C-alpha cells in the first residue's frame, strides 16, 4: 500500500506538443458538434404553407 502512495507522489510529466494539439482538436471537434446539434434541435424548421383556394390560409 505504501508503494502505491509513494508512486502517486511522483511529478507528472508535462504534456507534449503533439498531446496539446490532439487535445485542442478533439475538444474543438466535440464542442463544434454539440453547437451544431443544439442549433439544429432548437431552430424551427421551414414549413411550406399549402396553397389554399380563394386566398384562405395563414
């Protein structure tokens, strides 16, 4: 148990440049997908109004 605690106290290695790029791209892609999905869900679809005889309708 003591070995596990001592191993957890090691200094964490800094993230490499490739790691930063991958993290930023993946977070950006997920954020863009969420924004796109929310926009599609919350926007009203265009509805075609039917042509009614005599000028009736909305």
